C-alpha cells in the first residue's frame, strides 16, 4: 500500500514535465506581450527593452525553458511578472478560497444527489423518479455562467437574502457553491440511481430479504453500500473537474481563488503565474486520482492495490 | 400421515415477460411434514425455483405479475400476510439457502457480519452476543478456525466454505423449515457430498423440515422422503421417493430416471 502510494506519486514527475512543457510553449505562442500590457502603449521602447531584459524575456525561448525547469527542480516556481511576488506565494494565498468553494460545491452535490438518487431508484419510473430526474436534467443542462447570474438576480438582488459576491462567511459561500455544485449533483444523482438499480437486482439483495431484514436495511445497507463503489470513481473525477469549473464560477462571483488568479494571469500574459497555476492544478488532479484509487480499494474489499 | 408443517395449495405464479403475461408456475401443491425432506426436481425453466421463492414471496415485481394459491404455515396463509408480518417469518421460521453463495452473499461485508445481522433482525441481542453466536454457527457447519473465518469476506473463502457459511446464516435463527435451492450445484462432486452429509446431520440435530430443489435425481435419491417432479411450471408426478424411483408413472419422470448415470448401481437411503 505504501509502495503503491509512492509509485503513484512518482508518476507525478512525467505528468508535471508534460504539463509544464505544454503550457510553457502554448502560452509563449499566444499573441500578446506581457511587457506591452504592463507598460501600456505609450511606453518608450528603451523602457520596454530594459524591462524585457530584466524579466529574462529577451533570451531565446529554449533558454527561458531550461531556466524555468531548473528553477522548478529547486522548488522555485519563479516570480510573477505582474506582481513581482513569488508565484508559489500567490498560489498558496488563493488556494484556501478555491478549496472552500470546492468543498462547498461537493457538499451541495452529495447532499442533494444521494437522497434524489436513492428515492428515484427505490421506485423507478414513478412520480418521485420522474421529478428527481427532471431536476437532474435541468441541473446538468444549465451552464454555470448562466446559473450563477440567475441565482444572484433572484436571491441577492430580488429577494435580498444573500450577499452578491466576494468571500466572507457561510452566507457568501451558498450561491457560488450551488452554482458550481449543481451540475455535479445532477450527474451524481443519475449515477447513484443507475448504480443502485443495478445493485437491487443482485442476488445478495434477495438473500438480504430472505433473511428477514427490514427493507430499509436491505436498500440502505446491502444495496447502497455496493452501489457506492462505482460512485467513488465518479466523485473523484468530478473533484478534478471542479478545479476547472471553479474558474468560471469564481469569475462570476468575484471569488478570490485559484481560478481568478489564473484568469488574471492569462489576461496579463503573466507567463510564470499561468504556468505555476496550471502545474499546481495538474498536481492536485493527480493526487485526487490517487486518493480516489485508495478509497476505491477500501470501498471494494475485492480490490487489492499493488 | 403426520401433521403438515407447511402446506401449499394451488400455487400459481404469472410473470410479465415482454409486455405479456406468462404462466411460470401452475397449480402446485404439496405437504411438508415435520422433519421430512421434500425434493423438488425438474430441468432448468421448470419453475421449481420460482415456486420455492414464492413461498416467502421473494420474487420482485417486475417480473412478478400475480401470484395465487395458499401457503399455510403455523395456521397462517403466508400468501396473504402483510409485508411486516412476512418479514418476521423470513429467516426466522423459514430460511433459504441459495445456489451460488458467491453472488448470494454480499461481497463487501464479512460473513460474521452477515450472520450476526440476521440474528439481530429477529432477536433483541447485542452486537457482541450476535457475533459470538455467528462464530459458534460457523463452528457447527465445520468451518475450521471459525473466529478468524468470521472476519473473512465471501471472496476470501473456497466454494465449499462459502456454502457452509450460507448454511450457517440460514440456521442462525433456528428455522423450522429450510428451503435449499440447488445448494450443491455450483460445487464439485466431493464437496457436494460433504455438504449433503452436513445437511443430513444438521436436519437431524435441529429437527428441521427441508425443501430441497435440484435438477439432480441422484441427489434426490440420497436425501428426499417425498418427491415432486415439475415440468414447464406444472407438477407431473409426486409421491414417496421409493415409489417414484421404482415405479414412475409419468413418461417424463421415466425419461429423467433414464438419464441418471449408473442407474443400476444407485443406492437409495430412506
């Protein structure tokens, strides 16, 4: 198990190298010059040249690449071109906000999907099932850049129940978490319904009934426990997906997280900041996938991690 | 003729198949007396398993369309009981053993947990006591090192061990009737013989009545007192095991007997 974890973490090295290389060259190919953006149109060309030399942007691109990789090997993600602060500090400053939003969204997703999915599966094709799956369809069909403003219009402006934007107490988290969690809730409730329907056809469910267990125990213990095994994988993948979904939601709600940081970096062509953010997101993705596999091994005792 | 413990009258079961009704079991009736064994024999698709599952109304709807007839047990008609009352009979008065223990046992729980929860569903006992009784039951079905085995999950046991574990689970609340649906079919012949011996011993010790469902007439000859031969959902012949084997009246029964390997060397213990 420990050897397995270490091997999986070593996998991070090729993944990180690939991500860094791809992002490095893609962003350098993107039109737009960070120096032009920082100094504005009216700057003198001598000033621009000085700043370019200062940032190391005058050197050939392969030298810049090797220089950046060398820094990474020493744990240095570079200095943000725009703010002139270390990229790692910027990322670590933004991450708690993103984490809070992701946890909130996942809580919204799980707390709605589990009851909806179970109710739908227990009486398939009935009224509850129809209603639950209609809600799920609406949830999955609504893009977050549309759902977010709608929620703001209704709950913040029309009803004045919740604050509009920016991070703060629990009140501030509700609307962004709903926005980000809605589509995941929709996907998960459909998955839980399908998975539980399958489990309910299994012979061990018949055995559980034949033993004289209460129906509640047959469904919530015997069937659901097995139905959750494939759900673990979906939840893991969705947590990864949350990172990219958060970029849109964060910008709709002016949420000071990793997504906003990345977006600002892209606008300013802040090469080092964008590279750092994407490398960080890729790392989290790999770690979440590893955690998913470990949880999967725990959920399904027939699986042995080697 | 002794007192009937379980009596089935005119049991018919219809399924809904592809949108239309199909008759799966037609007018099946039998009497099961105390400490006796009824063998229900027939080929796959003869309706024998559906008939057995229907005794505790274990067929989900769909595919179940309707069920009629009487299932008389302890002065009550199980076919007419409410779900709540029926639950108290399942596992407690009448217990089931299924064909394939690998799929019939829940893969994520230990066998000890699965036995203990059966006990706790019917009796007001604590977790610890239920667990101890589970271990003791595993000992009675001759599982070596039962305290350790109780912590195993089904996939960690051999086929024979799994069937012993399922037997222990069925016996956990001291049922009066044991319904065994092809309990030895998934096992190889040596293990099959061991399990049949175990059944015989347990039935004797616990004074149980058994309904034994199989397609194997050789097994029926070993253990049954009475036999019911089913084909295409109906009963073609029923009677004492000696009568059926020595003077079968129905041509289908004779066909089945002719298929029996080594028929001339057959031993019939009655």
